[in-house]
């Protein structure tokens, strides 16, 4: 099997890799048609390969979609790590940066974003997907802990990380579902992200 090589920074795949070509073709179709409205043969045409090609690398359409979801998670994680770099460890700016990447990724790749959170069939059996999801959430927990001067994650940090995730996840879907454009609310995303971060990260002992 050819090795999957993901260029997380550019969100593309190296040419000449048949498996990667098929994943990229599937990703484009997910963005234009959604995960439920395209066929394996369409992905083959998009990639410029024979209809027999996918079955050298994937058992079925579901495996192709899971590969697209994994690629999306890898790109999102890479973008998160890059966004953190300019900000001092333990600062609230790092929490805001994570939320910024989350909503920005959803806006840039709404089809893949929906797929990442819409997969349910055999999801638990896909070890890489589970591990990547756990890694992203673990990194958020660690950033929360650092804000409180802790090197170890506590139950309180996990709870705050979940609250942050819930807020930005909801905001992301309101955004890509077009709900924000159908209201008279004047929403400034950066201001919302900052307020969410400050409210969740407020220490009641202060």
C-alpha cells in the first residue's frame, strides 16, 4: 500500500500517490456534494483514475470518507499548533487562538468539518480517528491547565475545556449553517471568542 503523505500546512497531498489522489478527490466532492451524495466512481473520475483503483487501498466508500475526516483533523490540529506559537505559554491569548482556528477551519472546509463530526458507523474501530480526536481535546485541556499555572490536567481543566469546545463548536455550526446571516445580530467573531474564553476561564476564587 502506498503511504499517505499529508501536507498539513497546505492541506494538500503529494502528487503521484494514488491513495492520496483518491482522498483529495473525495475531499473535493465532500465539499461540493456532501458525504452522502457522491459515488466512488465520481471520486475516480475526479482523480482521473480507473474505477478499480480505489479497491487497492479502500474497502468501500466509508473508508474513503474516514480518510478524508482524518486528513481534516490533522490539518486542523496543525493549524492550532501554529496559531499558538506567537502567544506566551499560559496566556488567555492561546485559548482564544484555539477557538479562532476551530471556527476558521469550519468556515474554510465546511464539508470536511461536518464529516469529522458526522461519522458514526464503525467510528470507534478507526483507531487513528479516535486517537487524533483525543489528541486535539487533550491539547486544549493542557492549554487550560497552563492558564492556571498547572502542569497536570485536573477535573476542573477538563470541564473548562469541554465548555470551550461546546461554545466554539456551536458557533461554528451556526456559522456554516448560515444562521448568523439570517439574523439582525451584529456578530463580531473575534469579540465573541474573547468573551467566551474570558468567561469560561474566569476563576471564581478571584
